[in-house]
């Protein structure tokens, strides 16, 4: 009878060990998947950061061009793009055509 108990314990131990190994394997797979997703997310964030920087640069360029154009119109009263006369009170309305 004692021998049967030992055999049962060995089987239970083996089953517990197999179950433990399966859980570790499952955790390793989940960890690998998580690392892969983190790497992909980091790559996307870097790409978004690059695009954001480029957009900021383009916005600054556009703001500078609008300022230069409005200064020219205010100075001469004539739009250098279309040649029409533009009064100071119609400046914003005229510039909206080009934005």
C-alpha cells in the first residue's frame, strides 16, 4: 500500500511538473509576443514623432511665407501673387485664398 502511495505521489509530482512547465512555456510565449508588440509600438511612436516634427517644420515655413506675403501686401497695397489691389482691412480675407 505504501508503494502505491509513492507511485501516486510520483504521478502527481510528474503531472504538477508538466503543468508547471506548460505554464512557463505559455508565459515565455506571451512574453515574446509582448516584446514583439512593444518593439512594433516603439517603431510606430518613432515614426509618428518624425512625422510630427516634419509637420511642425512645414507649419513654421507656411507661417513665415504668410507673414512675408502679408508684409508685402501691407507695404505695397498689391498682392504679388495675383496682382490685385488689397486694402489692409481685406488682407486676411485675401490671404485665405492661399491657405
